[in-house]
C-alpha cells in the first residue's frame, strides 16, 4: 500500500509534466485537454468541500459553475460590444480582465450559494439532494428563457480574456493560470480540513447534536462551507468559459452536477487529491472511449456502477488501502 | 373570452399535473417503502414511451401500445431492481444517487444505440383525437380530457390499493417496520420488487400517454423527473396524497405562470420587456413555489419528518 502523501505529489507532478511535454512535442490539443482536467478538478474541489468534508450531497453545483461562466460571458460580451451593462441606477462597463471577472464570478456564486444554502440546509438527506437538483434546474431554465444573452444558443466570446503580464492566448500560459488557481484551492481545502472550522464541520457532518451541545451552530458551519464550496466552483466556471470562449445553458445542466459528483467518487470522497485524479480519469475516459464509440456513456455508466457497488473509497482508497469517510 | 382562456389553461394545468402525479407517485412509493432515491425513474418513463411508439408503429393499436408500455416499464423496473437496486437499499443516499445516475447513462445511451437519435412519433388514435365541446361552449381536445380521467382513476386506484388491499397493508407496514413484517412471514424482497415494478409501470404509462402529445426521444424523462422531485418535495416524501396535491400545484403553477405572467407584466411594462421578464419568471415559478413551501414547511405539506 502506498502512502497518500506520495500519491498526491505524484498526481500533481504528472499534471504539470504532461502539458510541459506537450509544449516540446507540439501537441497543443493535449495542453487543452489537461487544462480541461485542471478546471474540472477545481470545480470538483469546490464540491468536495461541501460533499466530502461537510457531508452535503449537492446535486446542483452546476448552478455555481454556470453562474461563474455567465459572469465571464456577460462581462466579456459587454466589453466586446462596447455597450455598458445597464442596471437602471448605475451603468457598469464590461471587462476583458480576468482578475476582475474572477472576482465577480466568485462573488456572485458565493451569493447564490448563500441563498440556495439558506433554503436547502433547512432539510437533510434526500430532501437536500432533490432541492439542490431543483435549484440547479431553475438556473438552467432561467438561462434558456433569458434571450438577451443568447438564450438556448449561448454566448460566444471571440478573444480569450487577458491577465496582466501574461499572454493567455498561448495555451500553456492559460494552463499555468488555471493550475495556480487549482493549487490555491487545494491548499485552501487542505488548510480548511485541518483548521478548527474544518474539524467542527466534520463533527457537524457526523453528529450535529454534539456540535450543538458544545454551543456551536451546525447550520451556520454548513452554510459557510457551502458558500466557500460554491465560490470555488463558480471560479472554475469562469475559467471553463474562458477555455471554450463560449457559455451556454449546458453549463447549468443537471448532468454536469452529476459529473462533478462522479469525479469525486472516482477519485475518493473527502480526499485532498480525489477530485484531481477523478478529473484526470474522467477526461481520459471521455477522450478515449469517446473516440472508440459514440455511445461511451454506456461504458461510463457501467464503470460507475461497478465503483459504487464494489469498491469503496475510489482510486485513492484503492491505492492506499484505506476507505474514505462515509457520507 | 378571458374566462374561456382561464378554464382552458386550468384544464391544461390539471392534465400536466396528473401526468406528473403518475411519475411522482412511483417515486414517493419507492422512497417511502424502500428508502431509495431513484434517479432512473425518468428512464422508465422513456422506456414506456419507446415501447408504446414501437408497438403502435408495428400494430397500429393504441391500446396495445399502452399495454406494451406498462409491461415494458414494469419488466425493466423489476429487472433493474433485482440486478442493481436491491444492493442499494442499505447504502448511503450518495451511493444511490450515483448508481441510479449510472443507470440513466446506460438506459439513455442504450436506447440511442437501438432506436437512433431521431425522435419517434406516437399518434393519438382517431377515436380520441379532435376537440370536444364542454358545457359552456369550450372546445377542448378530447385526448387531454382522457389523460385527466386516467390520472384521477390511477390516483383513486392507488388509494384503494394502499388503503383497502392486503398488498397495501404490507406496503404500509413495510414503510413503518421492515424487520417486523419480514418476521411475520412476508417475503420482503418480493414485496420490494413488486413495489418497484408498480412504480416503474406508472412511469411507463405516463411516458406513453405524454408521448402521444410530444415526441418520443432519448432524454425525455429527465425534465419530468426533476419536476416530479419538486412535486414530492412539496407534497412530502413518502406521501401519495402529498404527491397528488403537489402535482396539481406544480402542474397549475407551471401552465398558468407560462401563459399569464407575460400578460400580467404587460399591464405595466412595454410589450417586449414584459414578455421577456414574464417568461423568465414563469420558468422559475415552480421552484419559487417550492422555496415558499420549504420556508413554511421544511418537510413538505403532508410529510411527517425530513
């Protein structure tokens, strides 16, 4: 059995080595694929904070992913059409600057997570799963019916947004940006898990009554974790939109929420690097099986069934020989 | 004129509501008895619709098509229960969600593999098509009225089944204490398969009936499934009565909101913006309804506890 720390560093190294190799081998597509892995991993790291540490099975995280995406889409759209965003009282100029977009994306997703969390956390268990799913779907239909930003067709952004001092049009530089964002999120997740907040959150997941008796409010703890979780997934959404230079209601779809959970399950629930290895395997499967057959979802479904029924703790659980926390 | 429009839209809402009820009844029954959250319920809806479209295409009989839908969905349900679902009753909700999500992927892509990506069409039979004149002079499609009738009949049938038959007693006992009824000599795993197949058959019936007014295609079940979730969250999970009330509320809110909200906004906004705001708000109306119910009663209208 291998120690989890060793596996974690190996995964991270692999994730950097692959695109660096691709630069020398001139395999641009591999860099794009790895960037996709990094962004999906970032979204799943966000979800993992709610699901893995907080025990909140959110089936609506696509809402935050989509909000992040649309924050980018709308700001960049107004910048490329030179029309200010009109809020009636104030007018706001669009922008092509990534740091500003990221700030807006995380703030809006955090706000949405706070609202959704406030309502959904009144319930637990199956209710929570269904309600988060329903709220995700609400955003989906809203995006479809809101014609001003493309409705069902989505929005295309012609040029990737800029970051001061970098040329984001060069794939490896954009990859670097996303990778740094992922590392920051991973460090945050790691620090969070060891902090007193993380420990009480963990306790609130296992026995909320005990947390309450020592004078803490489990609802508030969970809500804060849900907000952090939503904000990170929202940031990933903004990056994803920039990778594709396109946003559409599909970013809000419930399949995407499901896929984010799948990433975590494949990697291992509540593990630091679970979302990352999960995203690597998922994108590899999508690329490899998708190349073999149009019906690759059948095989994905079969693999997923196998993992759920017969293996506990995902890939990292398998490699370390230890089961993960139960959710 | 306005009253006619309102009556017509209320009927549309009821029709949508009873179809949602067919879906939600199975979901809530399965959750109530087995404690299982089944995402693949929408796939059984799709199986019913495809079976009906295929049989109707081959034989030309709508009645045979409905029977085929019931049989195919019940068989698919029973098969899935025995092969997969049975292993999930004691598992965490997260595992149930994932395994049934995996089943959706398999069902959807499997159906695409067999029938292709193009939608199939199922026609309303001639003896049920065309409008009928209601008292008061309203012309309304006969088929939609028949759907409302079937929905209400199924609701009454389910009430009779759970309240008045031996199977119903076993189902209710299973909800309360599964060890006890197993100890009393009821074959619990057979009961579970039966309940699952019953829920699946209802979903299949809904799929076939709705398939005749919409197109039959892969992925048709999921939007309905998610609305059915909203229904049982509103009604209270495990309660069939709650599912009925919830389904009517959701059906009416969705239909009436879609028609009247844009009109309402036109009273004080300019036309284009009103249509935009109204239809966007209408698309969210069901979820807003759900939020209000949740704030008021976190475990639903008829739910015992969360």
